[in-house]
């Protein structure tokens, strides 16, 4: 790969000593640095899901409709997505430590404003600010961990990072439901205040900028690139979040927004490839492992977030679980993830990460296919076991995937690369949620049409069922006419319920097969050496 001109500046002319080319080691203990950045990362990822179960309470308290309340989620996701790829440029301009501390301050202050919101516009504006602050923290934490630990411990570093990225979305709905039911929805934002202050103090004490990360305060701002990126990501996230609600391309505004997103994306790519000082350096995608890892990360985001969003709906709509109980049912996923993160970190130095990744995808597929055999008579334990296996697979996927994707990059490229990597995983998750939600509704309609078509008056089975149900209602005191009407309503409701069940089974089966399809793609990775080695084609 060709070296970025800005990275290939003649260091000798500036009097650079050979020591400056040696691997950098931070002054603080890497584990203290890990704790410092993971506090903020866990808080940010948690906030992406903690508000989901509180939306009805927020809408009622602020006199808004449920549709208006969903902008609490959309506004956060859009601003968060726009900031992810811009982090590399902001780091070059401000420095990593200053940017991380600024992001923590902005996120914590915006959390306070969210809790104090007196109307929906104030809450949405505060969530936008919260997303801006949070968008910078994920890639900063990712890059800081990779650079603080030596290459042989990158698997361990990614295990620590994975606890925040994988476990927090699982904990979020359960924690949000408990806080909302026990106290008030405002406290799901207020709890960020002490956490944010602790993260700020620890970042101030232990985070430092590496010597090769030179600030370029005079670097010109790529206004065109940033504008095109904001239009592309903002319109895409808006389509994904509101598409099913608006019947997708049946709504004219969806068509126009999709056209804006496509044109902005093409313009963004052209601008970043031709601009001398781009806001996102896309040249890093020329590295094979990183490009393969980014694609698989997007696919993993699709299957992970798609299945994660679907199961609580199944438990609440079909089995009648309250929000708290549905959250507890999926909580074993977080337990499994925490166990497997440590296991994957230990295996990283001894087992080919491609094999670990393949095993993780295989376990993910098995657990999801187990969910495809659920029925309306299951106990909670029938949901917990697949979730435990699913969570255990997360560590076996996340740790080797991230380690291989970043393994051949130079330290100077990691900050920019982590922004792109996290963005693609989040976009994959947004697409996954949108696709599975749409497929669930459409498949439910197809199954219901088929089931209703079988309930004809000429069918002996239908007549027998109606007769039994009518007799049941008559035994409860209803007159013959009322009993017959209630029997018809109950039969229709039963058909609808079975159609919903079949649609959920279809989606779980589809997600499980998609995870299996990803297994052969792991062989596209080149093996990452345990010891640091120069990137091919890079300056020695």
C-alpha cells in the first residue's frame, strides 16, 4: 500500500531520533488506561439502548405521541453515526486526550439536559448533543486500547473493549426498564453524571497522546467532505429508522431521502479520494485484512443487532412478558459474553484467530437456530439457554475479528481506522434492525393470509374447532349468538398469533443461516503475526 504523504514526511530533516521510531509505551499501566476509557465507552453504548423501554413514559410525560418519542432514539443514532468517522480528523487537529475529555464533558452535560427536558424539542436537541459527544468516544477508546497494550496482548485489549460494546446493549433495556419502573425515566440520563465525572478525572490523569500523533491545528477543514458525510449518514439513518413506519419506498419522502443519501455517498467518496486533507482517510481500506474485517464487522452488526432487537418483541408481544421480565430472559447473553471475552483474550496468543472467529460464528448460528424452534408454550429457561450460547459466541467473534482487522496497520493509522470500523458495525446494526423488523411484518401478513385461507366453512377441522369454542363460551354463560361470535373472534386471533410466531421463526432461521454464510469469509484474512511487523509497502 502507498504511504500517506502526511505520514511519510522526512523525519530526518526534522532531527528525528531513532528512538522516536521505536514502539511507544504509555507511562501509565495499560490496565488503568483500559479502565479509564471503558467507563466512558460502556456509558455511551448503554445509552444507545437504555431509553428504548422508556419511550412510552417519555411520550406521556412530555405530552408527545409515540411517533414523536422515537426521535429520542433517531436523533442520538444520527449524530452518533456522523461523529464516528470524523474522529480521526478531530484527533489530528485537537489531540486524542483533549478530544476524549471534550467528548466526555459534552456527553455528560447533554445527559443532564436530557434529564431536565421540559418538552420534546429540548429532549431531542439534548440527545443530538449526547450523540455528538458519544460518537467520538468509541473509536478513541478503541484506538487507545490498541496502542496502550503491546501487539501480543491486542486480543486481551479487545476483550476489554468488547465488554463495553457487546454487553452494554444487552444490559441497557433491562436497566432502563428497572429505572423507569422504580424511579423516573429522567434517571436513565441522570445516572450518567457521576459516571461521566469519574471518566473525566481518569482520562485527565492517565490518558496521553502518543509522540507520533502530531497535532495539525493549522490543517484546513474539509467542509465539503463533512457536509456530504453528514447528509449521507443522516439520511440513511433516517430511512432505516422510519422506513417500516412509512411503508418504505411507497412514501415519496423516502424515495427523495434515499436519492439524497446515494448522491451524497458518491460525492463523499469522490471528495475524500481527491482531497489533499480529507476528513476520513479511505486509503486504509486498501489493506486486505482491514477491508475484510470491516465487511464482516458490518455483517456481524446486522445479525447481532437484528436478533437482539427481535427477541424482546417476541417475548412481550406473544408471550406477554413485561419489559423487566423480557430483559431478564435475555440477560444470560451478557453473562456469556463476559465469560467468552476473557476466554478469547487468553486464546488469542495460542490459537489461529480465524479458527476462533469461525467457531464463534458457528455457535452464533446454532443459538439462533435454537430460537427458531420456539413455541407459545415455552418456559423462560428455553430462552435463556440459547441466549447464553449466543452471548458466549460474541467474545469468540469480536476479539479475533477486531485483532485481525487492525493487525497489519501502523499505529499512525489506527485512530482513523477504528472510526471507519465502528461506523460500519453500527450501520450494519441499523440495517439489521430495519430489515428484520420489515421482514417480520411482511412474513406475518403472508402467513396470516395462508392460515386464514385454510379456515373455510367446508373444512371439518374448522367446523369442529368452532363448535368446541362455541360450546366453551356457552358453558361460561353466553347465549348461542354471542358465543358463536366470540368463537369466530377467538379463531381469528389464534390465526394472527400463529402467523406472528411463524414470522419470528422465519427471521431467526434467516439470521442463523446468514451467520453460517460468514464462516467461509474468515479464510480471506491473512494470518496476523504475534510480533509486530512492518506493513507491506510501508515506509521502513
